[in-house]
């Protein structure tokens, strides 16, 4: 009996030795990134962050310190994301954690960083609950879902009509987008959804819903889903015979390249809110578009690209304003305070990004400006146009 | 909301068109079960591979859609036969003859499924690919009451019927078909009759994988093609095969149509978000009440 | 080898005289592990060990129904989900932050309740086994397990896509067990108890009935074993393990549950543990769980560049190793252990015979 216990203990020790690659660099600033790296775009976001950080190091680093970044894959699964966060915080002993792409992964990581006292920058997740948890350590670079809902509802109600059918997929971001839109439509125009279908995250067949929606003669259809699911829904809405006069409204993931690529012509006329438009005419945006195209072969970067880029720039600003002492806990706090002092950062994002010290969503949802973007052409070489740019009040969409 | 006959009919029509595709995949699963007495848990990946081969042939090589369909079927059949030869043959043989009692084959199928998904991910990446087939020569069906059936669904129905008739003809009226049926009936006797049983097993596997590929190419234009598409189809096809009776070929098609209609009606009248559960419910219900299925030969106790 | 044999002999003698003693020694030896890990390496490894303990519970539980009783179930992960969600929902505050259902029970009450609920669910998942065998049973349990996940995914009261968040950690008095180290003592105790009871089951009359059913159901029935009752019992036992593992997972901080933690991929990982360990061998299952969990943790971020595209190769390796294990090492690590034990017994018997013969002359 005991022999087997010895084997068990032995196996554990071997595994443990294997895992013990903990290294501490005296002078480096350690940054941990956990993201969904399964898709090509996901890998490109991660790669771009790593390249930008490399660029900072090559330019002499931050006040003489090099940044050592560790990139990990969480496959958009919360248990893996939490394991990654624990590993980065306790094994790699990072000063700053960046993550994650999916709201359902970011939500638990917020608790990890709050307890361990590690500043966390959120690159892509839009679920409004992330900043409502009251963590002092979390900062959101993208636009919170609560703002998107307001922008969408205002535009839809004033320009399209109030008889809207909702198709809501079951991923965390889309559920949030749907709920926010519904709430805002009710608050602004006092209307309930004409039709609402909650479908699965990776639903493949929307025809039953489209058939029902078709018979209802609605003004618009909100399709809230992840990129590929949304593209399928868009294609099938045309197949079911719903005409172009019924406007298709996308959730925030409509900005991702697979939507126009897969939906093709069905993407034309779809509009959505996002934090960045590739159709942006500012010089910085044009430069960015060219850089992404040259480096990663991406035709037109979506807002996840711009947010990843902005995040690195914000991190750079904050780190430059931090006086590192060498004590991990003090440095983490100092970096947190430095991020909280970032005000009016103007980068690629649709509007200025500002943080403040209080652990409230008003302070920690950095970007309050959403752009309304419409697809004017689908397919691989899709084109977009900017319809409107709306800045929301700080406490908009809060209870 | 009152009962609307038109949309009810629409749900049934759409249920049938998707159900036929479930039926084709189920046909392959049923064929493998009757031939090899194993349930092939990696069959969904054959369907996914078929869809990707079709996509490559149609979009990258530029073949017309029907040619791409046939090409994908042939390539997938070859892939399937090699997988069977290299991996499954050892297991099916180890169990005595070509059957294996126990869970080895099931676990192996699961492992193969994961491995194949990742091989496809290696080649094609994780993102969905659009499959644009030029189907202008197929008419759109117009039913009374504003029900339009798009081209791709019409095509699916037509090709499925052709495939079924072809398979029926092959099994009934050709020599290899007769040999396949003999192998399915009793391998030992088939051996004694001078039938090349290993070859026939390969043939069964090839035909089953070709059917799955056909389903993949048919579904491609409707739902786009993605490496993870196989798993859900596998579950639906299992349900179809079980409902129709495992090992019964006409049963597989009818089971497929039943699953398609059942889940569409469920999505329309009960709750859309529980859609995938309906197929499982039907599967479990049939397994509990009548494990042999509606048209089943008596349920064999085999893995 | 000889030293190992001698050691094993020694401990076996000890175990014969005091049944619980080796377990107590093991428990005491495992007590300082978190401090050793934190001291020598880092705290993350404690978290890893905690997760390994949960996997051990799951693998050992799956082994009861699969290995002891020979019933092919692929719905185990569904039971794990039921245990986790039940305990989480029971312990969450009503009208809490996450917007999910909550009852506000104390954690020490919600965990046993969740185990009971899961045991009942295990009975239901086991029901098909009364009529079905082999592949049919695999299909039915797969369907049931996946239905559980989809049901959680689409029911807002159970967290749906946003997940259940801020599930409280258990506490003793005013001390909350929310650190890796304090939680380690809960999961380690649970895992060790799980292994112990698994052996107790194996050696009891019930265990022998299970094995009889596995070897030949008809013969078992002829010998007066109530096959239906014992099959269901095996499912209930394994459900207790899964439910406990699930409940402990739910309360492990940061206390977050999402339905995509319970997909078929997780089921495949679980199967790999059992297959690697050797179906039916308890220690094999434990070693399988440890090896797979560590391998998983270490290889998750291995990236291989293929045509300038980074590719995560780990799932491919896992899938292929499952196929190859079934093909070339069907008895898994458990096979080695059994061989080792058999050899040892053989050597001892020969020694006894030899010494006996010398005495005679």
C-alpha cells in the first residue's frame, strides 16, 4: 500500500520539478498575457502585443528596464484562464497582467488579480459586470457593453424603427449586448422586443427563427453573436427571404473580420458599434492599418487589434510614470496607481481613454466613445463606413 | 401567438431538408455498425474533412460544385480507409474476428476524433471558411403561403435522394454489394464463402466516409465550414441512426428526417435555445423505450 | 527492484495488521506538501496540486463504473457539472451580483446536498444501463451528459453564458478557506478518502459483484447477483465522486463556473486519465490523473510553428496518445502495477516454498 503512496509522491515530485521553472529577473518588468489564441486573429492580437513590447525593449525599454512578457493561451475557457492567471501571478510573479479576450474568462480573473493585488488591463472583454465587481486592480481599455447598448438603441430607434427582432447567442458578450440593447430600447422608446430568440453559442441553423421573423415584418434584426455564428445568421436571413429593407444590426463582435468574410454580400448594410473603425481617416489610424497589413497580412484591422495596440501604449505610459523599487508588492501598487493616472490618452480608440483611482465602473471603463460602423461591402476585401460617433455619460447604463 | 399553418409547414419543410443530411451521415454510421459492429465516434470528423476537401476543390482548384462533391467523396473515402487500416484494424482484430467487446474502440474513436479535429486545425486553421457554391442553375422552390426554399436546400434534397438510390442499388444489385451484405450478416460464413472480408471492411468504411463527405459538402454552403463542425453533426446523426434502428439503412434516413423535424418543431414551439437537447431527448427516449429503434433489427450487444 | 519489493512487503505486512495505518501515514506525509512547494518552488504549484486532487476524484469515480463494473459511460462530466452548479447555486446569495439563482445556504451544507443531488442524477444517467450495453450505453450517456451542459448554457438561473460568479469559499468560524493552501487540505482529504473508499468498495462484496458483472453479466445473474441493482449502484457511487469533485471545484476560489468547463473535450481528458492509468486499476487511475494533469499544464502553451502560423499542438498529442494507448498499451500503467504485484507474489511464494523445503530436510 505504502509503496504506491511513494510512487504517487515520487510522481508528484518529478512533476513539480518539471514545473518549477520559476525565474526572477532582477531588473525586468514582468508582464503576463492570457488570451484566446485558437483563431488566427487571436494569435495575431497576441503576436502584435509581443511585437510592440519587443519594440519598446529595442528602443531602450522603460526607464532602463526591459519588459519580459509571457504569452499564454486560455482557449476562451474560464478554468484555463484562471490557471493561467494563477501561474502568471504566483509562478512568473508578473507586475502586470493583461487578459483576456473573452468576458467569461476575464470575469473570474478579476477576482484573482484583486486578491493577489496585481494590476490587470482588459484588452477585449466588454461584459459590463467586469468593472462592477469593485476591484481596485482592473482597468478596461475597450468600450463597456453598457455604452454600446445605449448607442445602438439611440441610433436604431431614431433612424430605423422600434420593431426589432432579437437573436441572442449564448456567449457572455452577446448576452450582455442583447440585454443592454433591450434595456435601452425600453428606457428610451418604451418598446419590448418584437421577437426574441436565445440561441446557442455556436448555433448553425437559424432558419426557424428567420421564418418567424419574416412573417412579422419587423424594422430591424439585432444579431448578437460571436463572429462566425453571426455570419451564418446573416447569410441565412437572406436565404429565408428577408429583404434588404429590414436592417441587420450586429453586436460588437460584428467588427471581427470573419463576419464580412463569411457572410459575403450578406454583410452589406449591417451596422454595429465598435471602438475603432478601419475607415477612420486620422493619420494615426491610416498608419496603423498599413502596419497591420504589412506585418500580419490583415486586410482591415478590427477593434480588437486597435485595443491591443492601445493597451500596450497605455501600459508604456503608465510604466514610464512608475518609480520601481524592486519590491514586487510595492511595484504592483505603483503600477496600478500609474495606470489610474492615465488621463485623456488619444490613440486609435474612438475616443480618449481616461482612468481614475476609485474602484467604480465610472473610473475603470476607460473608453466611453463608441463609433457606429456600417459595412458597405462584404467579402475578403470588405469596406466599412463610419455612421456616427457617440460619447456616453460616465454612469450611463448603471443601475 | 396563435397557430400559423404556413410557418408550421415551413418548419416541417426545413426540418426535412436538414434531416436528410443527418440521414446521410447516419447512413454511414449505420453501415459501419452493421459491417464492423463498432460505433464510429470519429465519423463527425470525416464529415468535417469532406466539407473541407469540397471547399478546397471548389474554391481553390475551381472545380464546379458537383465535381467537387464527387471529388471530396473519393478523397474522404481514401482518408477513411487509411484510418481504418492503420488504426482501427488492430483493435477490431484483437477482439476476435472483426468485433471488439468493450470500450477500447469507443475510446479510440474519441481519441481519433480529437486528433482529426486538430489535424484539420493544423491545415486549415480554426476560423470558419465561407463555402460559396454557384447554385444559380437550381430553381428556388416556391410553396404556397410565402414559403421559399433556397437553392441549396433543394440541391441537398436532390443529391441525398440520388445517393440513397445509389447506395441501395449498390447493395442490392452489385456483386461487391452482395459481399458487403454477406460480411454484415456473418463474417465467419462470409470468410468460408471465399469473400475477401478485410477488403470488404475497407470498402464499407470507404463508402461510409464518402457519404459523410457528401453531407459535409452539401451543408457547407448553408453553414460555412469549420473544424469544429463535426461533433454536433455526429450527435444528430447518432440520434438519427438510433431512432431509425442501428444497422437499418432506410431507418437511418427516416430517423434523420424525424430528428430534423423534431428539433425544428421543438425550436419553434417550445424553446429555441434548447434546440440541440431535443435530438438527445429523442435519442434517449428511443433508447429507453425501444433500443432497437423504429425499424431496427434486434439490438446486438456489441461495442 | 529488490529494494522496492522489500519495502512493499514491509508495508503490506503493516497494512495487514493495521488497516488504516498506511493511510494515516500517507495523510501525515501529505500535510506539509503546500509549505514544501511554496518554500522550494512557488505557490502556483499548490493550485496545480489542488486541481490534480479534483481530477483524482473524478478519475477514481469514473473507474468504479467503468473499470470495476464495465459499464461504458461518457456522461461523467455531466455529473461533475451537476455537482458544481448545484452546490454553487445553493450557496450563492439570493439576488446576488451575478444575477443567477441563489439560496444562500452555508457552504458546508450545500456541498453534501450537491453530492446527494448528483448521486440521484447518477441514478438517472445509470438507468439506460439497465437495458443497454456497450456502444448504445455510450451514446445514451453521451447524450445525457451533453444535455446537462447545454441546459446549463441556456438557463440564466444557472449562469448560462455569463457563468456563476463569486461563489463563496467554505469557512471555519471566521477563517475563510480561500487560499490555495487552506483549500489544499479540503481537496487533499477528499481525494485521499476517495481513493480509500474506492479500495473499500473494490474489496467488499459489492465490489466483487461489480467485477462479476464486468466479466460476464449473464453468469453474474445466474449466480444470484441482482445485476440491475448493482449496475445502478456503480453509477451512484461514481456520481458521488463526480458530485464531490464538482462541488469542491465550484467553491475553489475565484469561485467561477462556466458551462464550457464541462464539454466533451474535458470528458476526453478524463477518459485519457483512466485509459493511461489502466481501466479498473485504482492506483493506475490516480497516476493517470496526476500525469495527465501535469502534462496538460506544462504543454498547454507549447506552440509549434507551421508555415509561419503558430499552432497549439497539445490537443493533437492528447488525442493521438489516446488512440495509441488503446492500441499498444491497453492495460495502461495499471498493467505495470499488476505485473509488478504478481511478480512479487510469485517471488515470495517461491521463497516460502524454498525455505519450507529446507526446513523439511
